[in-house]
């Protein structure tokens, strides 16, 4: 195999993407090289624009554009509920199902089993949003993993002394399941049958 540093580096970078290993990355790189004008040139331009113009909102955790701001925060409709998810892929899955109409709050991960990630999550921003926007219900749509449930309990504790209903998606969620991998029917059931969340 030819040893080209640029190609090797590109394969390493692509293989870091979810669901891709070195073999898949090699196939993708070869496809791109064989279609330079249709793939590489527009992709390089688009990646540069995304890098320059798209960032994570510090208020809600969703993606925002420098030019148009954050659609999640600036939504012209005023909702009285916030759905809390672990990542943006979860938000997109729920939006695609059309089962939920309201604000989203994207944590950016979960609390790991050694409790090292609490400060990195946007929980304080969530509490501030609920107080500022007079939110009536916080829907915890964290995954059914140990980390997801630990995060849900941590969020509930963060709302002590705050007048707000906290609910959790119903157990249509399989144990160990992640939101983004669920089908629309399961999401609809989980939202419609959500219940008050407590440690008891």
C-alpha cells in the first residue's frame, strides 16, 4: 500500500467518526479521491463554513449559526416545557417524530459513573432557563443507561426549591437504550405516557 502522509492522516480522522473504523474510512477516502470535484472540493468548502459559522449555544446546548442565532432559544412560539436530552442527535430524532412541541435543552453528555462530568453539562443553564422563562414542565429524555439515569437524578436534585413539574419518559425505552436509536412509535409511546419523576 502506498504510504502517503496526507491520505493516512485523513483515514485516521475519518475513522474517529461514530460507526466508522479504518477499513470504512479507507473506502470513504478512496471514493472522495476518485470524485475530487464532486466531493472533496464542496466538502472542504462546507466544512470550513461549518467550522467558522456553527457553534454550540451556551444557553441551551443546541447548534446555532453566527448569522441567524439559535432557533431553539429564539423560537417565536412560547412554550411552557423543556425536553432535556443528552445530545443533538437525540434532539433531531425527537423532532423528526413530531411527537413533541416545545423547547429543547441539550446537556452535551451524561454524568459518568465516577462523577467527573458534572461541571461540563449545562445543568446550571437549564435551571436558569426554567426560572427565567417560567417553564412549567421539565421532561427528562435521558437514555435508559446507568449514566442516563444517574444524570436524570442529578438534574432532579438541581431543581430542589424550584416550582416545576419534572417528568421522565415512560418505559417504552428499552433498558440500556439510547434516544437516537428508537423508532417513532417507541418515542410517541414514551412521550405520551411520561410520568412524574422521583427517586422513590
